């Protein structure tokens, strides 16, 4: 008859007792994104690139390897997320971008908020010209003396810095040019937005009248401050594409600094800025989903960062540094987001 070696059993039990906490510690220290990569796309307008840097660095803190972002036209960016060629597009504007996500079979999902109700849009005129010609709405550009003053290419129409083809704002501007019967009076410039705005600012500095569309946060409203350099003008009424009509009430706002009237009929709904991610990616990565649901940025920071970028701090390294500084300045909130994301990953 064989007897158990109680000494060996005691030693083995002691070793197991030591190893178990170690294994638990290793499990707790492991990050949910380890061994996984994330593919990010960003718009070809650089005002939203800070959002790419922000989410990239947060995902990296969860252990993900984030590939270098690919810059694409906005419609193509949504297509790549839908098809799974990319996992994340951080700079979605809603309802402006509803036309992309409401397409049948769209494979992405809006998740979390960069900023809720933080984005204004509309048309602006240099303040001096608005006062000289008593410009209040787009309808004033039907007057011959106003068209002539804002006609920079000699085609008999006022020139408007608009949006490149395919952008959501280009679709809305085109709709409003039809709705307000402005095609014979206003010429929307659909070239590269940053280049067109740089040209408009140069014209303003030379004392020429300018008319442009913009959104906030954006470097344009730091360069040309509403109320000081330019004024928001109104649309003749609120008339929006069908997919935005349920938000028509938010197109008229009180206390808009630098508007020609209060309340101000901007004619564009206030937008939420939201990340859009591929649905399969979100299903497979609950930690990333939770992070996107929890994280956010302040509009004031984005506006400040855009101004810094416009003033020369615009290299990829500059943008990464700006995002890193924002994260560290908000470390207590960031750590809360990360802990929630890690818990979601461990529960998978």
C-alpha cells in the first residue's frame, strides 16, 4: 500500500498558492488591445485631425497598435468604415453626415460623442460690408450692388467660399442655393476649402468684401472673429434637405455672438461630432467600444488647437503633442475612461 507524500503535497500546494495571485496579477495587468491593430481614416480637412490623434493615443493606452491614419475624402472615408477596410472614423458630423450612414447596408455605427451640440455652421460676411450694404440674409445677394461688390471673378455673381464636392456641407449648400433661388446670384466656390479660405482672408486683409461658409470649431473663426471681423448672416428661412428637417428647430439660436440678428436664423442645425466605427470591429472589441462611448473633447480645446495649427504648429508631431498634452491635462477623466474600457474588455 502506497502512502501520499504529505511533504511534497504541502510544497506543491504552497507553490500553487504563490502562482495563483501571480497569474491573477498578470491577467489584471494585461491590456485588452494587446495583439490587435486598429485602422483609422480621417477627413482631408485638417481641422479634425486632432481627434484622430486623441483617439489614437487613448487606444494605444489600451494596448492596441494603431496604424498610421489614412486621409480620404469624407464620402470615401465612410465607405471604408462601412466595408471594414477601416475600423474608425473619428470626425463624424450629425445630422450633416446622415446621408452617408443612412444608406442601405451601411456597416458602421455612431458611437459616443467628441462633442454634443457643439458645432455651429452657417454663412458669414465681413463686418464692414455687412454694415455698408445692410446685409442681413442670403436674399440680399440678389441685389445688384451687393453682387457686384462680392464678385471677384467677373461672372456677375457674388463669390461664396463653399465646400468641395461630396462633403455634406456641399450637399446642403447646393440644396439651399436651389431652395432660395440663388444660383443666378451666388457662385459657390468648391475648391479645396483651406486654400479657398486662405484666399478669402487675403482678400479681407486687402479690404475686399468676402462671403464664406464655415463651421465651428474651425481655425477660420479664430482668424476672422465673429462680431469683430465678420458677422453671421441669416438664411431667408429654415429650409433643409429632407434628412435634416426633423432638426429644423435647432437652426435658429439665441445669443449667437456676431450674428446680424437675435435670435439668429443660421439655417443649419447644430451638429454633434461623433466617432463612427465598423460594426464588426465594435462587436469584437468591447473595450474599444466603451472607450469611444466614454471619451470626449472640449470644443474650446479643438478651437484653440486649430488656431495653433493655423499659426504653424501643424506637423504630425505637433498634432500628436497637442493631443498628448490635452490627455495629460485631463488625466483623471482619461483614467476613468480607460478603467471602464478595461473592465469591458475583461468581461468579454
